[in-house]
C-alpha cells in the first residue's frame, strides 16, 4: 500500500484498446490498496500530427499558439483514460497541467517546472479517486499554458512523484526498460536491471530517448525511486537509482546516439579577451543550446570557433549570428548539417585509461570519419556523418562487450 505515480507514453495509450488495457493495469494497483496518480502522453504520434498541421499553416508558428495546440493531445488521452476507469466502475478524474498545480517558467516550448501545488491532487486522492494528469504541460505566472519540451511527460511524472513524496514513479513505455543502446538500432542490446542516476542522465542527454533528461535530473534531486518498464508485459524493468552495482562493474554501460546535429563554424573572430563569452551569450540570449565547442587559432589576431547545435536550432542560430555579425566582428559563418553524435557512457571510464582511444580505433576500422570529439569523466562523444550512425552504434556496442544473444522486443506503432 502506498502512493504510486505512473506514466504511460504515447504508444502505450495509442489506441482505445490500449487505453482500456492501461486502465486494467491501474485498477490492479488500486485494488492492491494504492493511491494512484497517473500521467499520460498524447495518443500515439498525435503530437507529431499536430506539429505537421501547424507547419502547413505557418513555417514558424507562434510559440504560444504551438503550446495551446500541442497540449490538446494530452487532454484527449487523460479524458479517455478517466472514462475507461469510470466505465470499469472506478472513480477517476482527469486534470490538465494547471488544474494539477504545475507551475512553470514563462517560456513556451521548453519551460521548466518551478513548483507543484499538490493541494488539488491530494484532495482528489482523499476522495478515493484515481487522478489522471496531462503530461508535458503546465501554466506560467502570466497564466499562459506552457509545454516542457518533447518527451516531457516523464518530467511531469517525476515532478509529481517528488512533490507528492510518492513511494515510486513507474514509467511505462514500449520497451522493457533501459537498454545498453536503443533496441531499435541494436537488436542485441541488453536490458539493464539497474543504472545510476548519473549514467542515465548522460545517456538521456546524449540522445537515449527512453527518458526525458530533466526527468532524470529531477529524480536524482528529489531522490525519486524511478522504474522504467513495459506497458505490454509484466516483465520487471530497470531501476534508476543512486550508484547502482554496475557502476563499478563495467567500463562502458551504454551507447547513445543523436542524429540531429549541425556544426557551425564562426570564421575570423577577433581573438580578444571576452570573445567567447560575447559569442555564446548572444546565442544563449536567443535560447540556443550549444554543445561541443572547439576553438582554433591560426594567428594571434583571429580565431575560428566551431560548435554544434541541434538541427532544429540551426536556422535560428544562423539568423542570430547574421543579426550580430557586425557587433561580434567575425568574417563569415560556415555550417554543416546531416551529422550525428555517438557516445559511450560508463562510470567505470574514470579509472580505465584508453577507452577513448579504443573508441576512435573501432570507428576508424569501419572508415567512419570523426569530425569533433568531446569527453567527460563518464563519457566520450564523437560527431560523425549521420548516415553512418547505425554502423557506429552497433560497432561500439559489440566492441565494448555489450551484445547479448536474445533480441529485444519493441512495441512501436
Ligand atoms: P514513450 O512514448 O513511452 O515516452 P519514447 O519513444 O519516448 O516512448 O521512448 C521509448 C523509446 O526510446 C524506445 O522505443 C527506444 O526506441 C528508445 N530508446 C533510445 N535509447 C534507448 C535505450 N538506451 N533503452 C531503451 N530505449 C531506448
Ligand atoms: N506528447 C509529447 C511529445 O510527443 C510529450 C510526451 O510524449 O512526453 O513529445
Ligand atoms: Mg518518451
């Protein structure tokens, strides 16, 4: 008996039949005496469908209207799930983000949750109701509806689990847990029984889409017991927790990839004190996230600066640089898209020299050219041509001894 927060992703609630199956699973927990708070995503690929409709109307629609549009997806699934539970004889109530007390910053498209006022949820629970909350949305202090960024329902679930002090937070998805690589790319990837918050955070930031990075950050901060598991089976999932055993056992715990990388080079920046800070403050002011940065100087007076951004931000980055060319004083901007980033992650790397060298050699043997590199204590990332992503991920997965004999099951739509 306890308080459990669950989250069901788009595939898990992709059809009416699946919503009925999810309702049955929630009922099992409820019958076992648990208070249930359930976060759901929009059905199937409906968020993508909404984005596509908006694009047909405007190439660059207003961010406010985009949030207004996208939050409707979750409103459909919460209402249907509440109806399914009521139909099966259980008292349930659906709540939008603002009804659930989720306050965010005043940013559209990728707002951070600032605080959760749990009063409404608690009072519904006290009345014996199953509470269904719309994922990925909240309200700003200006009273505007906001979204948390793609995949943000995971973060809604963890934020609720943290603020309600839930006994655990279960993320139900279309694979059986966190694997050593995306099982869609590496069928021989292995499911991990547990993984540390730090390793999971790296994997998520580096592209392992199974968890929204901010959900892992929040789980670590609020010590939420987080489990990732399949909504299509009863199989036990992966526990994301403080320093799991595997942290010491294995040098590389997983391989992640991100196929939407663009590289930008600012050519001929004046090499003065404060140059880098001026350039990157300008980009930060335009809400552009910069990743790998390389500075190369060819004489004392000028310098070239290369960095990566996500492909989605490429046009905005080029526009911002064009607008500030005179102020920043550079000659020109070059860019390259169609790139990917493959990364190996593992806490064991700290004490094992030569891991990066092994990665470079494995990629070289497959004729994969490395365009940029970045390292930290627990990861090495290489930027490569996007068309070689699968080959690179599979090669590294095998080379670092992660393959297993049995193929992973993926329940895509
Ligand atoms: P949901 O709609 O349930 O939130 P997502 O598509 O966001 O589901 O996340 C699940 C998907 O994450 C899987 O189908 C898988 O392709 C992908 N994925 C990427 N990396 C990993 C990994 N390391 N382990 C498990 N799944 C991964
Ligand atoms: N529906 C949103 C998306 O597709 C949020 C989520 O699924 O977590 O990104
Ligand atoms: Mg997701």
